């Protein structure tokens, strides 16, 4: 829920200070205060309900939850963007002894997030990991070293877009205290005991969250000087636990970068972000629950978690003389049913060519072998090709054998379906209701 709340400015436009104030009002609330004195998000989240017990998470024998915002929210807006490019805040529940760093995903109104942070993924533009700046509490920009050509896959490196997003997050300062995230977290990790820290985000946030966690806490569950180099020692970070909970995240780096998180195969995982049970109880209204920390939760009908390692085979090619491209996702709805004679090229081949172009830009070897490797294991849930709860094989409204799509109508009709699989289906699968937004939640 905190993950989704970081995206409450989705598609909103305005000056960054206005957007930041609007989000701050939405997320207003000090941990442990009466929900009636809090903003709409925590008023909803902290109020017990038989329908949403997994959101309330009240302490034993308590009448309400005690979540609140303790740092941020902070909005970064890149030049010429109309909305928020990157957004982040920190929430806390004192009774549960947990802090959550929530990082927003791609915002269409903050288009730099999509054009740069999502898509600047050419191997030749990668940045060496970690950045060379001294990671002390400072708002100074991180310094990244590049490569003269694409680095070896075994070299720890991340794409230039993710590096840009991490730099934006690293320099953010709380508007009230002036503290950067590093300053705030350092002050909490050394003054409190038994506290858990979680980095979470969806989509672009699902790539930034694990990367930021590794930047700030590469020792999260590994002792600096153990007799066994792989001995777990989460207290080395100052926190009892440091976890990642990502959803729909694209892959940010090379196999060398992924190897910092854990060492595959699964039977040999020893890194600081090896999957760990969440102890979360299943809820009877959810289709899917978070079973493990340090995982990337992904809808099987969502294209984004397949970037940039699982694009091969995303679109099935037709067989023989059949002009129909069977599906956008293997086993899904038909892309272009018996298109007949069109003024423009059939949509299926164009989509296939686009996917091949994306694979080429992200370093595929010309076949099915990806240059990137996921830094977190994926845990899938099985959504729908179409709107939530509909027949998985239905066509979009304009797609029938009698009215085959042109290239223009194809993309116009396809995009809402892709976004539904990438956005709405996660909220319904996890929570049983739509994602929280400022307007809708404030109105209720």
C-alpha cells in the first residue's frame, strides 16, 4: 500500500512545490496519532476494517494502526517536465518497528522518467558500480564512471537511466528538516534497536528500490569481517533487517551487479539480499500475497518486468502463411486476428519489430540471450490479458475479424491493456481494490 501511495501524483501536472505540498497533505500524519488528525491516506490505512486487515496491521490488542510519514515526501521534477519525475517518502510504524522507503515509478507527466530513466539502457552507456563519490551524508551529486565500450557482463554495472534516477533520489532533502535520506536513515539506525528497514517501489521504482538499497546498505546481511565470509550479520548495517520489496521492476544491471545481491543458482544464494520469508498472513480477499522479502513481484502479463532480460519470445511469430501474430504474450489474446488487406502494415509485425529493436538496444546477442540479469528473483502472479476479471482471450473493443486494427488503432487500443497489466492488476491482486490516488481517496 505504501508502494502504491508513492505514485499518487501519477499523471498530475504542476510546479514541484505545489505537487509536493499536495502529496504531503495526502500523506500527512505522525506515527501513533489519532487517524482523524491525519491525511486521507493514513486515515484509511490506520483504521481497522474486517475487509483490509493486511493494510491496518495493528499491534496486538490495539484499536488502530500507527503508521505515519517521517521523512518527505520529496518531489524531483526534471527540466521541462510537467509533473513529478521522481518521488520518495519514508513511513514508520513504531509498534511494528519498521521503516519503509517508498519510491515512485514512471510518471507520464514526468516524462524524463520514461525517456531517460526507463530507456537509457544501451550497454555502452552503462555506469560502473558503485559510484565513486564518498557515500557520507551530503546532498552532493553522486559521481559515476562510464566505460569506453560495453563492459563485460561479469563487471558490476547499471544502466545510465537507473544511475540518473538514483542520483536524483540521493540528493533529495526533506523540506522540513533539510536532511537527505542518508542523513535521516543514519540517524535512525544508530539510535533505535530492533528496527527493520524496507525499500519498496513499483515499475521504475521497482528498479530504483533494490539499487538504492544496495548503494546504501551493501552489508545489509553480511558481516564485514566474519570467519565465514558469507555469515549473515544484518546488524552490520545498523538495522535489525534491511529488505527489498519490489513489484513490476525492470532489470537495472549486468550479471556482475546481480551477483552482489545473491549468487545463483538458488541453492547457493549467499548474498545480503537473499529471499527471506515475510511471515505475512494470507488474506481471503487477495489473489496473491507477498511471501518473501527481496523479490520482484511480477504479473505474467506485464511487459515491464521482462525488461531487459526476458523480451525474447514475448511476441509469438505466425506459422506458415498465417498473417496473424498469435499473441503479445505467449498464450495470451491474439494481436491481430486475420487482418486481411490493410493500408498500413499489419500491427503484429510492427510490434514484433519494435520488440526486436528494444532487444537490440539493451544488448541481446541477436538471439535469445540477454545482456542483463535480474538482481532479484521474480515471484509471479497470473493476471489477465485484458481488464481485470475479464476473459483472458477477449479482444480490445476495436479488434474483431470484421474490423482489424490499423497500426494507429492498434497502439491506441493496446496501450490501455498494457497499462492495465502493469498498474491496475497489481492493486486488485494484492489489495482487492484500485490503487490509491489523491483525488479518489480524498473524496471518500
